[in-house]
């Protein structure tokens, strides 16, 4: 499992990509990834293209990120979900809190 982050050259998009398992083991890394997001109010994209597993702690991390970033960002999108991950997000009603594709 690993986590990478990147900020677009123009500062408009901040992407966090998670590979493997998105679970409690990523708490510190995930929190650190968005801690220094800056002042450019980027759109945040959580790229789950290579995420194979997600548990309830991952859902909590997403909610904490949303709460902590608040108005510092222009929006949060969860992108490239595999069908089983998308199902977890929908069952948890995250489609009401985040833009999901």
C-alpha cells in the first residue's frame, strides 16, 4: 500500500493517489498528505484507481479531510473507483458528501 500526492503546476488541482489497501495503516500518511495544501484553493482529487480495499477507517479519513480542509479547497472528488469501492461509498452515502466518479 502506498500513497502519493501531487499539485498541478497551476495550483488548480491537488491529487492524492492510493495504491493497494486504504485502511488504518494510512492514517498518518493520509493526514500528512493534505496538511500542507497551501492557499490556492485547489480542487482535491482522491484517485482510487489502484485501490483494492477500503475499510471504515478510510471512510473516517475522508470525512476528517473534508472537515479539516473546509473552505481551503474548491471541492473534493473521489475518482476512478473500482466497482466494489464505489459500492462501499454509495452504501455509506458518501455520494451525498462527495463528488464520486
